[in-house]
């Protein structure tokens, strides 16, 4: 019935074909246009956050050199960089961008189930971004509370942006969560309801699985951020005492009584940890599809991969307090959260093994998306292993406030997902735009980004072991830090600037491709998934022309023995292959 | 955080159980035709019902987390239990009635008794508006007696919880408004029926939330 309900809408969709420029590209209800809007907006704020990080690195690498960076600015840069990258770039790009583009195409649907809500989701997201950006220009500037916005300092006098910046930040987060919820309802319903005939849940590509489970995590976890944002807004504007203890700040008594800052931390990380996987799970899924397609081999252990995604999603809700070891807690709690943290490494490691085993004896094509996917395996293993260090209470305590932590989470949550973002853009670019990009330029972009980011974050681990504290505006003269630490900091800054400028290659490639790129083949990678089988490239409104596709197989029929091509698209019926040989192939599993 | 955790764990367990059931004995690598049931949503639900259910999960998570915060904050020294305004009892009764009227309207709508839809919708709307007005009165009463939001964390939570609950009801009133306008516009009775169905579920949910909130606030 669910399926029929969607199929019946065929004629309806045709009716609403957008006519004017505005209904086609601005107030568009087409999931592909909305995805591009989401993507462009996210990348735009991402560039803002990238510039902020460059400013931070300038200060750290060459202290007392730049007069335009003072301690207040520095903390504002840190805060805005973190918040933008995690929420407004990665979350929005993976779910709003790739989720929007890929879900309907990959499950064989004409559009999201609620196109109007989908459009609304983007515009509300845009409002949240605008509110966030306005906070740069209000008196006092944006908030400098750190991206975790811990009270009491987030809303106490003396913190940058305490008057307007923090209000706009909290408001923007609230608006973002509304936007995300509208989008998320769509993604979940579309996956559950609008799959084409034959597309069972277990035939969905892993990209869809990753995005689907990440959306569920987001829907359940973002309310925690919303609750903490609302309660902090109350503390700030109405002088309630949810989080604010009785303190006087800068000689002023703001009238708070006995609130609990730890309560905020619990709420924040109850959102914050699943958030890691909201970003990571779509990346896991996408990387699985990239590896399988470009290695011409079925993904190793498909069902295991699905279960691992589900298990990671479930476990991600019971590890949050490992972000709070230094806040102090009952040792038994510490033990509990360390254990759950280590347990979550099991399904995660399983995925890594399966990726590597997918490459094993594959027919590996080192095209640009594949390079990024393999690069991701490196950075993710690297960041994941340091996560095992930090998951243990006794190791976390001395390392928590050092650059080791900065290195860890940038490796696992910064570089890794961004490599996947680039890999995914290079992979689906021909389908999205109908044009090819310059392969050589893409490879240069990969190698310079990959080696460049390693030059940034590998030395940071070492700085962390030396005890160089994070969050400091300037290190000053301290005995425990040798002068060489500063040299290393200068090197890291050079590497960071190098990586930042390298991204020009990407944008140059994009612009060149859009203007002069050769016309792309509809299925340049010989991929099996449905989005490559559309009648038009780029797909038109409604995606599938007159008839919806029918799915006959899973997404990973690569190099099937006895079949003439090394791939069989999902919409090719079972009877169209050489039956005897195919039978042989099945028995082999 | 136990409350939030338990509620979330229950919701996740239900979802994971269903997902695992879908995936356990499958052989995805075998090509071929699948059963019709395999590309359908749980319980043969329609898209809007799936979306509503998902939203109810989001709202449950939202309220459960506030209640977690409530129980954590309550244990700290400065908590003074609040005396809830007695008008809340009347409000609760009104909200129960609204829920009953919605159920009544839905039953008639589903059994094809279209004539009952308009009066049912109107009555439910009036009752719900009365509930919101009653909540507003409770706020006024508290403010008049000096029980401001800042006096005590218990008060702050009272205003936060009633406000959040009221906003959710307002959201429901938007859907109710659209359905009512359509019903009186005399067109698309099927769509109206579906809206009535969804509203009924939503109102029951918000009644349940209110009973939990009210019970908790009374007992602490």
C-alpha cells in the first residue's frame, strides 16, 4: 500500500513540473535542486570556517605577529570554526546535501515524499546560517564560549560575545534543529515509503543505510541540543538558574542560584556524541559504495556492514560521558563509559576490515573518488586508534586538554568526513552536472590535501604528548615546553595554510568543469546503483521519465562470473543474464 | 539522564528490532523478484502517518530529555517544590475532552459519517483553545502571586514545560485549522478524514505527555 501510494502520485508529480526560473531553481521542490542549494550553502559557510581556522593557525604559529588577532577574536574564531564545521557544514552537507540528492535516486523514487516540507527545510536552514553569520557583525561580535558553549562562562561577563553573540548562536541552533527535523522526517519517510518495486531494505546501497540511520540518530539526538539551547537562553535572558550556579561575574551578581553546569554538559554531549556518528555514518556508507564501485568488487560482508551501522547508531547513545571525564564523575561511571566506548570500536573496526577486504584482490581503479576513499581509510584508522587512547579515563585525563585531542578529533571527524565529501563530489559530479572534471587536477587536489592534512595533524599528536595545552591564545614562556614546540607550531601553520590554499584547485576544477568540462557519460564508472540508470543526465524533474525503475538485485553485482560486463545494474532482471553461470555465482557465496 | 536514556533505549530497541527482523534471514546477493510486502513500510502505514510517528519519536525524545534535566536539577539543594495552580485540573479535564472529541470525530469520519466531521472539528478546536487559555491563566495566576519564573528552578521548569507543551499544541492547531478550513470549504473529504486521523493521534500523544508532565510536577 505504501508503495502504491507513491506510485499513484506519478501523474501528480508531472503536474507540478516547475515552469519559471524561480520555481525551478529558487523555490524549488525538486530534491536535486534542494540538495545543491544545501550543498552550496554548506560549502560557503565551510569556507568561512576554513578562513577562521587559518586565522587561528596564524596566531598559534606566529604569536605576537598579527595585530588584528587578539585573545577575544581568537576565542571567537575557535567557537565559530568548530560550530560551523560540525553542524552547519558536515551535518547539513551529508544529510541535507547528499541525503537529499541520493536517497530518492538510490531507492528509485521520483522525489522526497514531502517535497514542500523539503523546500521549507532548506530555507529554514538558510535562515539559521544567516542568523549565525549576522553574529559576526553585532556589537561584541560572535560568541567566544568554545564550540561546546559550556556554562557558566558562555553567558558570563568577560566571555566575548556575551551580549549578542551567544543569543544569536543559540537562536541559530534552534532554527537549524527545526530545519533538520523537517528534512529528517522526509528522509526517514522516503526510505521507508518510497522505495521502488523490488527495492527491499537489504537491497539498498550502503550510502542510503548510512544516511538513514544517521538521520534517525539526528532526530533523536538534536532535541538534546534544543533543550540545552532553550534552557541556556532562559538562563541568559530571564535569569533562571537551570545551569547557572550562584556566581558573581566581573563584580556583578546576575541573580542566579545553584544551577548545574554539569547538567548542561550531560545534555550537550547526549547530543554531541551521536553527532559524531551523524557525520560519520553517511561517510561510512558513501565510502563503502565508492570502494566497491571503483574496485569492481562486491562490498565484503554487506549484511555485516548494515548491522555495524545499526549497532554503531545504537551504541552512540551510551558513550556520551567520555567527553566529560575531566569534569569529574563517579569512578564506576567512568568505567562504564570507557567500556561502552571501547565496545563501539568493535563494529567500527569490523567496517574497516570489510573495506580493506573489499579492496583485496579487487580490480582497483585509482580514479579521483577512489583515492579519496582510500585516503579516508588511512585517516579514519588513525583517528580511530587515538580514540581508543582517549576513551580510557586514565589516559584521557592528562591528554584531554592538550593538542592530542585536537589531533584526534580533527583526524576522525574533520579530515576523514571531508575526504569522503570530496570523494563523493568527484564520484557523483558527472551525474549531478552532466559534465566531467579534470582528472589530473583532481588527483593533485587529493595528494596535496591528503599529505597536507597529515602534515598538520600528525605533529599535533606529538605536541599533545609534550603537554602543549589546547585553547590557549599564546603559549608564553613555560618550562615544560621546549622552544622546538613553537617551531613545530610554525610548521603546522604553514601546512594548514598550504592545505587551505590547495582547495583552490578543487574550486578551479569545479568552475572549469561547469564552463568547459566535456559531457559526461551517464554512467562513467560502470556503477550498479539506480542513480546511474536514469534516462537523463543530469536527471530531470521526476528522475525516471515515464516509468519508475524496478529493482531486481542488490547494489553490488560487480564482476559477476560468467556475465559479459563486470557490473550488473540493479534494474536488470535476473533472467537477462546467463542463467547457468549466474547460478554458479550464487552457490559460491 | 536515566529517564532520557530509558525512553530513547525503548524507542531505539523497537526500531532496531524491526530493522534486524527485515535483515536477518535475507540473502541480498541473490537477484530476483521479491514479495510485494518487502518494499512496504512497517504496518502498511501511509507516508503522513510514518512522518507523524517519526515526529512523535522526536517530540518524545525532546520531552524525555527535559524531564531528565528536571530530575537531575531537582536533586540540587535550592529546589523548592511549587504549588501548582488549581486551574490546571480544569485544563486537564478540557484536554481530555478535546482528545475524546477527536476520537469521536475520527470514528465517525472513518465509518463514513461525514456530517459529524464539521461539528467534531469545531468542538475539538474550541476545547483545545480553552485548554491553551487555561494554561495562560495559570501563568497569570503564578505571576500575580509572585511565583515568577526566576524564583525557583521548579518554577522555571514549570514555565518551560507548559510552554513547550503549549507550543506543540499550537503546531497541532495549525493542522487542525487547515483541516477545518477544508472541511467547511466542502471539498476533498478524504484528505480531511486523513487529517482528522492524524490529529487524533497527535492529540492523544499530547494528552499523554501532559498527564506525565502534570503528574510529575504534582508529585515533586
